C-alpha cells in the first residue's frame, strides 16, 4: 500500500535555507527521505513513516509552509 497524506518531520533546501514555495511539486521518496524540486531550488524532507522502495514518485503539496506528501502509483 502506498503512503498518502504524510506530514514530513523536517524540510530543508539542500544548498541553503529558503522558504518553500506554496504549490504542488513532484519528487521522489526513498525510505524516510523525500527530495523534490521547485523553481527556487531542490529541497529534502524526512519523515517518520517511510515507504518501501527507492525513488518512489510522489507529490509534495505545500500550503502556508506546511507540506503534505502523497506517493504516486
């Protein structure tokens, strides 16, 4: 079963700290780590609940700085 609606524990931009832009961003989820790209750069998030597999496609929905992860089929 694919994970959905998971809130990440932490999110950071890989090269420097910057606010995460609102919107829906495509990413990949491996275990407890999610990496996703935005026009402002590449971000990395960690989660308490992981997924089985490597580079599972996912969507990262950000509203008001709060992100929600959804694994894609």
